[in-house]
C-alpha cells in the first residue's frame, strides 16, 4: 500500500492482534442478533394473523354464469324424461 502512513500502519497492527485473540468457537450473534430474530418472528406472526383475518372474509361460493345455468337446467329435464 503506497499511501500507508505510520498511524495507519500502527492501527493495522493493533487490529491484527485483536483478530488473533478472537476465539472463533465462542462467537455468538449477541443481543442484536436476538433482537433482529425476535422482530422477524413478530412480523411473521402479525402477517399470519392478518392473512387469516382476510381469508375469513373471502366467499368461496361461485355464482353460476348466465349461459351455463340454462344449459344445466335443460340437461336436467332431458335426463328426467330419459
């Protein structure tokens, strides 16, 4: 690095020693990771609750179309006459 000043070089050596002291087996997400995970869980719960409320409002019964109603009633009378 051509633009490295003595203070930058000193800072880099301090970071390297801190990184060497870090135990890779003991790294945890910490409090911030728990908060993010909890917020995501609450968001999913709220989304599911809202979806259930909206799905309860949906009417699944289909109204017959005008053309098919006449055809089915005509087919039914032909079947009765048989």
